[in-house]
């Protein structure tokens, strides 16, 4: 770029944190044609200038663990993510998703997943490639990187059968996985506490991951247990990666249940050992001590999930009056003991979503500070109810609470965990850094005021402190308001 070349956009006068972990510096950022062309003291003319004095200029945040698959079709602005500074979401997490679709899966989705991923928009697609095309047609405001969900592939091959697949069924799963990877999936995800993924033996997953390895993809897993058998579950994920030859991403790493607090010391030691032996093993974490999933799954966990007072219903479309209330409170309303009230809700509607308060703050901090940890929201975009506040608040919370107030992370370290580190792991070429030649995904925020505002009782609140969000060179958030621009792309592996 010459000194005379005009810029499409310049972000002037900010403190640039480039995503690599390098020290912040005062610099301008110049953008032409959707890419960054210069970082430094820029004097070129520009069609547009954004004043970033007193603000931090960072790469756009990457949510490595989302459940936004159907939300992107229903509402492609995805305001609850873009307004956090997120410019890319990874979908297809926990082995669940919306492709490929069979007639039986449509019914299964409506019954079990509509409160998690949101009600079906149209299911106008059947194959994975058709779903990716539907995403592009919807015109998202941010970028989308898809994983192939094992649970959906297994359902297509053998429904909800709790047994090893036949040779023909195994071949069908491999064919469907091959189709997804060829269409651009960045890897395979599993949800090993949810049916039908929970019915898969380790050997099935190793065989499928060998297909992933041929495409250079990753294996992302909601492991088989996050409580009393946490260490065995981590060891299984590491074994799958080692024997199949694929990088491993352990989803929302935690130790759930009071009796298991502190176990992340040992689980992180297992990960450190694998990394020292040359394996690529990383984790993601959300900055909260509560998780969220189907109420049926929480109830099935028994004492390991904590007492009924630790469970709050988040989304119950058939009984909205119980949303935001704990099981003891719901039991009083229904005239039943708390656990019986919860079982009754599940019998009426298996898709009821709940929040479980079962993690130790010290464990959250320990995982977040680990050098192999990145940030993922695991937000559940239910159409109604009171979703976990991580849906709206994850990334500002990391910066406001765990960087500014608690000093768990330095600024450059926190941004690295939300940008360059996940971009490298998830094969997002030329993303995650502020550097010449990289795509212009940029978040500009006020480090002095950035803060999450979403709470468990009032979760649908945008954060403070996000000033601008730029996706592929287009301003999508300006002055803390969504501009309505549809600048996102489907980030296919190898494309």
C-alpha cells in the first residue's frame, strides 16, 4: 500500500491490541476491500474515519461454542452476539444441529430441541451443503464456522438406537460426515451426555475422527462426564484425538457438582501432559458458575447436579409462568415436591431448558487462565423465556469482570483467548488478528466501562462499552447500535 492510496475506512487514534498477545500500541487501522491493509500512523485519505481515541481496537471476538444454528436462519442479525463484539460464531456444537435432515429428525427436533436451538424456521434443506447455502441466503450479520454434529449424523444413520452401529450404519455415518466436511465443516462435534451421541462407544468416535483427520479438521467434544468421572472423560477425548490423529477441543470445560470442585486441577494436568507429548488439546470456558441444558438432562444427573434449589427453569414454552423460578418455587406452585414438579414439566414438554448452579468460582478462574483455554458462550438462543445470561454477556463479562476488576487475565491475554487463539485452532484463515492481509473483523470498545448487564432474571440485555463492530470491513455496530448490515459469511474449511 502506498502513502497515496485512499482507504475505505480508517479507525484512528485507538489502542490496538492485535490478538497475538503482543503488547498494546497506539496506532490507526486502515481497511480496503474488507481487509486490513495497514496498522500504524496513517495519513492516507479515507472515505470514512472512526474516532477511536480512548478506546481499544481489537480483532472481532470469536465465539467458539455456540448453538446459533437455527437462530441464524430465523434472525440473521444475531444481535445478542454482534452487540457483544462477536464477529464469528462456531455452530454445530455438542453434537447437535440442524443438518442433515430426515423426516424423522424434523419431528425429533420439534419435540426435543426446539427450546434449545429455537423453533424451526422452515427446514427447507436436507443435506449439510444445502443448510450452508441457506445460511448464506439468510445473510447473517457475522461470520459462521460450522462443525458437523455427530448426534445428527448418527440419528440419520440409525435413529435413537442404543447400540453399536452395524457395518452399513457406520459407513452411512462416514458418508454423511464426508459430505459435511467436503461442504466446508471445520470438524466433528460430539455431545456425549445427550442421546443419541451418548450411545456411541469410543471406537465409533475414533473411526469417524479418522475421516476428519483426512480433511485436516478438529474434534470438539462435550465430553461424557463433567462430574465424578471428569478425568476419565477427558482421557477419552485425548485418546480419540491421539488414535485418530486430530486436534481436540474440550467444550465448556468444568467440574460440575460440589463434590467435584477442584478436579479441574487434575483435568488440566492431563491436558498439559498430552500437550507436552505433542498433542493439540485445548479447551473453551464461559465466565459463569452456572450451566444450562435440558431439564431432563439435569434431573437425570441426580445428586451430582446439586439440589433442586440449584436448578432454575429458563424456557418452558407450555408453562411460561415457571420461567425464572427454581424447582422448589415451582413445586410450591404445583403442589408437588420439587423433583416431582421438575419431572412433571419434562413429561409435559421434554424440551424444557434449565439453568444449573453447580460450579466453583475458583475453578472457572483456573480454567480461564490456562494457556490452552479460549472463550465460548455456550449460549442457548431460545425464542422465549429467560435464557442463561451468557447468551448476551459472555465476552464483555470476561473483559469487565475477569480482566478489569478481578485481574485474572491481562488485556492482551484476554483478547488473545477470544481472537487469535480460537482462529488458529478452528482453521479460520486470515482471521483473529489485526494485521495487513487479514480480514477486517474488528471490535472497538471502552476498556474502562465494558461490562455485561444480562442477569439470570433479566437476561436479554446488551452490554455496555462496545462502540463499533466491523465484519469483513463493514460497520455492523455503531454507537452501540446495530446498523442492520448483513456482512457475514459462511467460513468453510479450506475456503
